[in-house]
C-alpha cells in the first residue's frame, strides 16, 4: 500500500529527503517518474496508463507535501519501514487505503523504478 501525507503536515520536509524513490514532493512542485530513479522511456502507471518517465506532471497537491503512489514502494527493498513515516514528527505519513499492494508488487515496482 502506498503512503499518503495527511493535512496534519507541518511542512517540515523531513520526509522528502528520506524517500529512496524520490516519491515525495513539496506542494505545488511538478513530478516525474524519472526524478531520483533510473526509469527511462515509456512507464506503465498503476492505472495502466503509459507516460514518458521524464514527463513533468502537475502537482498532486497545491500546498501540502504529497507522495506519488506510482513511485511509493513503502521502502520495500531498501528499508524495513517506510522512512517518511519514521522521519515524520507528527505522524502524518500514513497508508493510503486507495492503493493496496502486496510486498511482491511493491518490490516489482521498485525494480521498475531502479533498473
């Protein structure tokens, strides 16, 4: 299950630098699959749409830090626990019930992001 950042976020940014997939962005900042990963060319998203990995995409939140679910692997293959949740001083990095994934799926996503 990907994680999300709730509106309890205090904008400290502690989570952003901890993500091994660069899946966390400051509110209002565009994102790309290729940011912090080795993914190139066409990339299949979780909804099965296809985008270019280097394509800049609209921010998912205008104000709050946000997590791109297509890049979040819950740190599987890197750490035992999601590092954003560990670093967050107000516990606002929580599981996103919209994206339930098995460990095997998270590891496969990690492999797609880091060829």
